[in-house]
């Protein structure tokens, strides 16, 4: 990799305590930003959340194990004799801090990945402490624990195998040396039996957040206790092959002002009896919604009034995508009649959610389903977490309705294509949506829907033409709209 130059704008803020200081800014060096973003994408792709009870899923063989630190991903970048801390979005910390004083001794061109974290005296570190330390001028409590080598000296590619990179890292930084910058303390364990004992000592008895386990296969496991959440059900889908049973749940959490934030969906919904009970509880509470949400299977969620509370268990919560952008979701309000959207705001994504049980002992209107349950995962979104983002209106591209009379009943097929205009605000939105509706009262399943997405108008219209060619045959008459543009 060619050498790159760090640039920091003149407009910067200073955060300091006695004898310790950071100067904050941004880097506009595209090569550095690309390097950090690529590393995050690559590493995020091999991490696997794993509940502690599933340690047997880890392949047998030698393991490299370290304590999971609850901090933020940052990088030490040493270039042209200057060391800085840089996060994946380009925020930089420079100046007279012990982390950077120690990093100045690193060879030029080195980039190290690690956790920027705090060191509270009375409890383990929390990710939200990093923001508090930077905002409150307590930067002397911040430490950096390096866990990987991104580039070696003069920007050279690091070793392929993690064991070799760890050895290089430990050559530069000791895991037990005093000071604010050190290498991650790593245990070499022979198998999962030893891992189980280590987990009990470090997490079960020691109170750590979890363990990072690197297997010989190259897979990295984040082993943590499961996270329990109580959420209000705001929508559901029905199993097509098993009518009268819930297929998936749409969940929300409540802000103190009464707004409800879309938390995500849960498709692992207990037993057949659980699915039936939920269906019977939710169907009478169906209500209109100006917001539409599609399930992973393509069907739309039926929205319900916020009354039913459920407990769900997740292996992790993810606040950022692999490119460093903050994950956002819809903020809704219910006026007693139906739902309407208020915009988007940061909200972590559920990783492997599993329905546990209905919580009749919990209230859907109060603190039992509070958003604060996940607030600790949003440190990186601290500047915008309480502000809903306004969504641009969609634009209709094509609409057509066909009808066909058969056996005294009228069947209807409808095509709608629209441009969302939202993909720049939230990358989870597609640029174009193609929606096909097929209604026939004489079928066992009267209403069928098909949803497809497309990155361009040309592709959306191609998908629309294919649907029309497949489903509009002899006997169908155009009742509204145009079969063309």
C-alpha cells in the first residue's frame, strides 16, 4: 500500500484534563478512510455471535482467546512521525495523550486496530463511557487495546495468519505493560473444554462482557451471554402454509415521549401453539398504518395496536454497518386509531432474535418496553439518536390494474412501481420497488402479494414487464392505468 498523508481540518475542538489532551478533527485522506473501511468490512464478515451455551459449535482445535472489551473500534495510525487515533468514519484524535505518546514509538507506516475504552474504578467498561469521557473532558480514563495489525512498517501488508500478526503486535506492545496503550491479552487454549472453564472465570465470575475466540479455521466468535429484551408487538405476518398461525413478529420499543421505534423482526416464534395464541391475540388488534414494512419473505406486515408485549432473546445488537454508517429505523406514533411515520432515527439491529414468551405482566405503554434497553449500543450515534430524520416522499413510476370476471366473481391484479427517494437517507431502502397484487375470492388464499426491489428505473420496469407477461393472459382487461409507462 502506498504511503498516505493524514489531513485534519483547522476547525477542531480540544478535549483535555491536567497533563492530558486530545485535539479532535476529521481526516479527508481517502486512502486512509478506504483502508479502515475495508478492514472493518473484512473483519465484520467473519465475526459470528455465539451464546455461551453453544460453545460446542466451535470446531475442536487450538484457540486464541481474549476478553471482549466494551468500547469503540478505533485505529492507531503512525505516519510521517505522527501518531493519531482515527475511527472508521474519519474522526481523529491527536495531541498530548499517553496513548499517542506511546504510539509515537511505533515504526512509521503502522496501522493498528483496537478498542478505545474507559477504565472505571467500580465496574467494567461500557461503550457509552467513551463518549462520556470525550464529551466530559475525562480523557485520562481512556485506554487503547490493540488486537490486530492492519498494516506493518511503511504500509506493508501484514501476515496472513492472525497468530503471526499477534506475534508482531506483541513485539511492539506488551499486553501487561503499564500505560494507556497495550496489546490485547490473549490466552492460547487447547480446546473448547478449556474455553468453557475460561469463560466461567472471565465472564461468569469476572463480569466481563464476553470473549473473542479465534478458531484455527479463521472464524472469529463473539461469545457472550444472551441479551433479553421486552418489546411491544406492532405487526405480524401469517404463515401461508398454516393459516391462523403467526409467521413473524414486528417489534418496537417506546421512547419517553411516547414515540415507538421499530426495533426489528423476529421470525423464530416458538411452538405451533405459541404461533396460534399470538395470531388469536393480534388479529383483533389490526389497525391501519401509513408505514409499510416488508418481511424477509416479501409479504407485508399487518400492523396492530400496541398492546401485546413479548420477551425476545438475541445474541447481539449491531449499531453500525460494516462501512461504519449508523443503522437507523422508522420512528412511529399511534394516535389510538392507526400508525403514522415520523422519520428515521438510529436503532441497533437484532442479531439472531428468538421469541421467548408473551409478557402479560408487562405494560406496552410505559417503561417496560423502554428504548433505553438498547441505548447503550448507540454510543457511535450519540449526536443524532434523539432526532428523527425526515424521509422524502416516494414518486409513482407506473401503476396498472387488470380485472377478470369468472364464475360470478371479479378477480383483480395490480402492478405498482415507485421510486422511494430514500436510499440516500437510509441505505436499507431500495431505490425502486415493484409490487404485484393478485386477488381472487375463489382461491384458498384470496390475496397474494409479490415485492421486488431494483437499483434503477430501467431494472424496475424490466421486472414489471416480466410480471405482466407472466400473469396477464387472455381474459384480463386493463381497468385503470397504463400497461406501458
